C-alpha cells in the first residue's frame, strides 16, 4: 500500500446558521486517508457524517480548518473550481443511484466525461464501456435505467463514478436502498475495486459494514469517537455466497 | 466546456420528454404561423391595391384649377377657370420630366342610340390620355390630332357604354350616338379594364377630343384639369415641381402668391391607400405577436416546471462536475431548441396556411422574406428571454440540497 495521502483534513469545523441559532455540525475533525484505503465513516443521523461527506466531496466548504485533496487545498476554491475538482478527482455513488431517467447505461456513465472537454466522443465511449465492464454490466450497455433492477442501477452509478478515473470514490449509503443480497453483491464490488487499488470512502449508518472495510471512522455529534484500522476485513463475497439463494 | 457536448446533453434531455416538448412548441408554432399568415394576407392585399393603382397609371399626375381653399371658403373646382389650353401647351412643349399630357374637360349626361339611352360621362382629352391612363383601343382606332384641331364630332367609348347602347351586340364602330343632341361618331372601343379597387367601373367612359367638348358641348374657354405622366414613378415629384414652376410662370404669379392650381399624384393616392392597409397589417401582426408572446410564456412555464421536476438531475450533474454555467447553458439551449424548432415548424405551417388562404378563399397573399426572418429572430429571442430565468434558477441551485431533493 502506498503512503501517498489522498485526503488530509485538519480540524475541520462546519457551522450552519439556522435563524439566530448556530448549529455546529462538525466540531474539529482531523484525519488522513492514504491511497488504497477502504474507509467506512459511520454515525447516526445528526452525527455530521453527511456534512463531512459534502465537504470531502467538495460540494461544501468548511467554516474553518484545512482540507487537502490529492495535495490540493480545496477550501479556498471558487464554486466553479470545485466543480472541476469534482469532475476530475471524485466519483460519487448515491443511495438513490441518481441515474438519468430513460437513458442508457452507456449515456449515464459517459455523463461526467461530457463535462470534461479533454475527451472526445470516441474516448468517452471507450472509457464508459471499460467502466461498465469493471462493474460486470458489459451485457447491459444499452439498457435504459428504468429497465434495470436496483442493484444493476447502482452498478451503473458505480461505473459512472469510475469513468473519470477519480482519486477517490465517495459512496453515500450506497447500499441503503438495496435488499441484503444485492447489498452484499454491491459491497463485493466495492471490495473488488479496493483490491484493484481504488481509494473508497463509504458513508453509512449501518455498523455491520465496518467488518468489510479496511478502516472505520465513527462520528458522533460532529466529532470522531473512534478511528480503527481493520487488518483483516471480512469478505463480502463469502457473506454473499453464504446467504440463502432465492429459489423463486 | 464544449458547446457540442452541451448541445448533446440538451438534446438528450429533450428527447426524454418528447410530448411535453411538442406541446410547448405548439404555442410557438401557432404564434409564428399566425404572424406569417397575417403578414402575408396584409402584404397580399397591399400589393393588390398597389397593382390596381399602377394599372391606373402609377406615374400619373392630376392638375386641377384653384388652390382648393381661398379665404377660408372651400370652392368648387368647377367654378374656377384658372387652367387654360395655353397651360397645356406650355407644359407639353417645355416640361422635361413629363412624358405625356392631356387636358381634360368633362360633362355628364345622357347618351342616346335610337331607343337605348345610358347616363355616362363625356371626357374631352387628347390621344395622349390613353398612355397616361394605360388605356388601349380594342376595336377601331383613337381619334387623331386632326380631329382635335377640327373639333371633330367623334368619340371612343368604353365597353360598358357599348353594352348599354348596343344591347343586341351590333358593331358600334361608325355608329352615331347622341349626347345632348350632339351627334358623335364612334371611331373606337376601349379595351375592357373592369372595376378598380374603389369599385368604379373603368369601362363606363366616353372619350372625345377636348376641343369638341369645350366648343360644342360646354362652350367654355378654360379646361377643367390636366392629366400628365411623369417619365417614371420615381420622377413624379420632379415632374410635379416642374409643372408647378411652368404654371406659376405662365400665370404670372408673384412669389408670395399661392398656387392657383393643385397637383395630385397617383403616388399620394397609392400612399394613402397603402397606409390603410399598413394599419391593418400592423393590427393583424399585433394580434399574432401576442400569440407569440403567449407561446413564449408557455416556454417559461414549462421550463420552470422542468427545473423543479429535474432538481435531482441538476444536483447530480453538479455533483459530477457541471458548473453553474453548464447548467445554465443546458437549460437555455433546451429553451432555444424548443423555440427555434417551433419557429421553423411555425414558418412551414404559416406558409402552408397562407397558401390555403390563397387557394380556398381567393385572397391575395404575399410572404415576404423579412416576415419569415423576423419571426425566426423573434422566436430565438423569445427562447433566450423566457428560458433565461428558469435556467438561472437551475444554475443557482445548491447541489447538496438538489441531489437529496425528493
């Protein structure tokens, strides 16, 4: 595992002003994430994990503190600069997939590259096919999003997150809408991507998932309460195989 | 961000909502089609009025005696005797911008042929009158300058008069008809011209040498008016000025004295008539323009709904790296595609509708390139104008809230 820091955050604070009250969502959070880590960030609702995810994903900026993404300081960037950083360096996977409706898998996966003028139509297509191959959907390139199951849609969403070759994949409750079986197959996919060297941050409120990541950070009331390295993550594939097969 | 990519994004988004897209377009289609059709009908009727006027002689000038008004009392032109035959001769011999001129004296009365009689107007003129009024002799021939010199009792009649006086289809040539007991030999029949745009029967005329009418019918030494032709339509102002100078000199008017005659050009008449039809055109175009505006508001409405409905999509696009300007451009391009496509379809429908109006209702229509161009430009502007606000709303969405919007 390389020693390069992908994410460095230092005493991140984020306050929201609601009416005349100040809500402190993050109260000084610091950690480093190295290249190739699979980190789960846990916490109940209100723990600040969504706020943290927004900041890590360059959707939001901290009120104070330092954030370096791949060596670049993000918090001083303008909205447009952050959009470009999101486009080039981050892959998002959302709980409700957020695929474009009535649109083929390929077109959905190509979407981030459409906002990057460095790629022409041919390169976009090649990369999208490669990304869909990586998530095991090479046979569903031309299926429309509404013709696919939840698990397949989430795979398309993961392919979309991979297509720009990001330095980090941010997953927000990526298995939250899926049944157990499909959850494990998606988790297996994340582990496979991790095995291939991808850096993944998986935000969830489900404590079971901590067993399958290489590192687990627990947030409570805007602070880190534990940050543990998991030397031997359980295999999601094994768990998946152990699940009773659906016979109907 | 490449424009081609944005265009692709916008096209895909529209493709996902074909029906709504079409319904939005409908407003623009109807608006543009009605603008085109209304302008075509307006311009068509204007053109047909113009054509009729120029049939009467577009470069024609009419000179009447009197200034029209004297000492606050408007006088009848018939009572004024300021124009003489010498005035005619002076203009005929000296005016450079005048190609033809004829004096005119007329008398209304009953024409009699045996036991048929018909009321009409006897106009005393010279053969040049035919050129000025764009008349042609169909049968027989025009009377000659010799007939004028001798005040010969000859006449050339219009088709209506022929039909009334010779109901049995006899050949009128060489026949003698009577006007106020004066026998006039018919030497020619005028080609039929039909009714003009004001409903006058242009074939209800009898032409005779002006000398005959002056000496034998009216017994006067003045003329009632002059008809002249400018060299061409554009020179009618010059011709008018020239005639004014010649007449003022001939009448020995002092500089401060008012003209004792007045000149009217066919151009004035044409302008007057086309200003009426212009007003109609403007009125029609206004109504059509309003429907285009309504179409534009339709676009804004739908784009607004679309922005709200697609909040999550916008959030996602922002999360994966679309900048505000990209989102703005996308929605603006969508609005412009809707309005421009609607505009193009509207132009086609408008052209088709104009053609149908022409074929079914027999109305004259004329589609001008400028009205097509105008509608097209207005459509694009409508798209930008009404697409702008919803597009800006979309671009200003907060991606964090947008992506979790339910």
